[in-house]
């Protein structure tokens, strides 16, 4: 495993980390979740990502349970949560968003479910138009000072919102956000590469999500959607629409072209797509998702590909995957 600093902080995260979205508390059972965490840990993964909304808190419960069961040393791993969407089916106004109340309540809930005394990383899962950014900055600062959170950050905030949060933190002497959690993959590049460029240069870390575009970049959806795959799960029609996209976007065709280059090189498309994310020095950690251990083990092999090819190969890959980008 390779370890990278989270932006300008001293926290060293594994370049490949592991997240619980869709899988833990949902698509997979506790035993498979345990096997996945154990395999990730054995391969040097030290960051496990979660959120209050994943399976309405059950993903955190399962993760807390298996980490305790595996007796991982608390100082050897990092665990995260995210606040915004709530952890109940139909959240009341105080059970969602980024008000001081919900930020504090959600942190307490995550600590309880994950069975830890502090969260290493705590994210604002989306911007909240109904809460002043200053209120959220002060709430996060409070949690850091109380020792309940070590590093706080955001997910899918605009650069303008992040600059505002930094300006407020500077003005009031509060802890500023250290990291962003944006989507980043061969089909979705703009925000990380352009919008966040100045913020990353100034020290913001990024822990990026969906490096395989929910599995699309493995090529598994080229021949249709299997019932055992993420997009074939009942209730995931909204995700299928997002991942497959509009007909004009040709996302399946672009993924197919990535697979063709991978075949030509004799590589796995998944490893190649993940290695492409790892090549970007703005990326602190690539959060992997997997519904079985064999996928995780394959994806962890991506690190070996990073130095294997020169710029011409990566440029070819970009050209077929993001023709406009
Ligand atoms: N901040 C946010 O808003 C946000 C949003 C989304 C995710 N995240 C975080 O990022 C993590 C990773 O995102 P993601 O799960 O979407 O990552 P991803 O790598 O794009 O997709 C992972 C899924 O692709 C399939 N897959 C992975 N490796 C494969 C392989 N080698 N061969 C075939 N299929 C493979 C599996 O699904 P199937 O086997 O079920 O098909 C797996 O669950 C999440 O767990 C979560 O922690 C954050």
C-alpha cells in the first residue's frame, strides 16, 4: 500500500480506501462485510468511509460491529461519517441538514453506531441552502475542540462555498475544512481537475468516490444489467438512470472503449480506471467500493499500474472516456 497525506494535514491515508455505500447493511450480509474489511486491512487500507444515510445508519452499525469483531487497533485505522441526509426514512426538519443541531446529533449517532469515541473524518455530505455556512463552520469547530472529530470536510460543495467556509474560519479563528469528497473517475473529471485546482494547490485534500462510476468502468454493463450487480438491485432505478445517463452521453459506449484499451494492454479495465485516478496528485485517497472480496483484491492491484505506462497511454484513455474533457 502507498500512503498519502490528506492535503496539507499530517494525516496519512492509504491511497486506496474502502467505503460502505449501497453494500453494507444493504446489498451484502455481515459476513461478507467482515471479509471485505479484513481483506482491506490485510492489504494496508487504513481508511473506511461511511455516512449517516447509508442504509439509514445500518452501514455504520455493520462497519462498527465488524471492526470491533476484528479488533483493529483504534490508532491504526481511520473511520468517517457524513452528515446531511439524515439516518431515518422520512427525516423531520431537525433530523437532516447542516444546522448546529443536526451536525451535533448526527455525530453522536455515528459515534454510537461505529462504536468509536471520535470520528477521524467528518464530512458535510452536501451543501445546505437552509443553513448559513458560518453556523456549520462553528458546529464543526465545536466538535473538533471537543475531540469528537479530528478533521472535518465537505462532499460536493462548490469551490465558491468552500472559499466562503475558509474565509469564515479564518475570520473567527475556527478549524477550517481539510478535505473534499467529490466524485472522480474517467467519466466525471471537471470539478476535481478544474474547479478545485486552486483549493488543492492551497492544501485541500480529496478522498474521491465512485472511481469506477458505480462499476460501469469495469465494462460489466456493456452487455446489459445483471440481477446481481448494483444497478440490477430493486429500488436502484434512480442510480441506474444516473450511471447509464442520457442516450447522448454514451456512457456505456465510453466505458466499452476503456475496456477495449485495457484488453489491448492485457490489463483489467477496473484496475486501469482506478490507476488513472491514482495518477492525479490532487487525489489523497481513492475510495473503493466492492460487493465481494474478489473485486476488492482485483481493485487493490491498481497501484501497480500507476507507473507501468507513460503519459501517452493515459491520454489515450482520457480521450476515449471523456472526449469533451
Ligand atoms: N460522498 C458521496 O456523495 C459519495 C457518493 C458515492 C460513494 N461514496 C463513497 O465512495 C465509495 C466508493 O464508491 P462506489 O461504491 O460507487 O465505487 P465504484 O468503484 O465506482 O463502484 C463500486 C461497485 O462497482 C462494482 N465493482 C467494483 N469492483 C469491481 C470489479 N473489479 N469487477 C466488477 N465489478 C466491480 C461493485 O458493484 P456490484 O458488484 O454490485 O455490481 C462495487 O460495489 C462508497 O462506498 C462511499 O464510501 C461517496
